[in-house]
C-alpha cells in the first residue's frame, strides 16, 4: 500500500536499524488509518503526497498543505465514484493540476520579488 521512498521524506536520516523513525511512524499511521477506513487496498505514494503538501505550504501558507491534499483526495474519490476515472488516474490528474497551479503561483511570486522588495510578503508562514 505504501510506496515511494525519497531522500526528501521527513526525517530522512536513517535510524540504527536502517528504518527512519519518522518514516516508520508515517507508514504505521497510514496502514492503521487505511485499515480503520476500510481502504486497505488503496495504493498511496506517501512521498508524492508529502512533496505536494510541502509545495503548497511553502508557496501559499502552511495550512494550505492539508487542505490541498484533502481536496485532491476528495476529487479523486468523486471521480472514481462517478465512473469518470479509476482512483490512481484521478489522483494523478488532480495532483498534476495542483502542482501546475502552485508552479504558476511560484513564478508569479518570483516575478514580483525581482521587481519589488516586498514582492511575496505573506506568501509563506515563518
């Protein structure tokens, strides 16, 4: 169910047994939550979710991270339930839309920063 390990995962430093404690905690939580939500068979790329959440947090404001991932999950489930797409396809499409929108926001912020000393003030949480 859980896949996709990257160097950018939270707590990327390895523990003594080779398993990063933060990574182990996330994987355990996802397994437990998925089981209790009765969706044990749903594939989840934890690293992709965390990357997109991080982009939202740094491009918009920190609370945008959970809201962004919630909306992607919601629209993915809706697309699957209505027969528009299977869950993996819908999830990839929704994630791509969010990533493209975040990239446009970053580009706009960068353009504002280059010509304005206060360009993107307030765009990030400290």
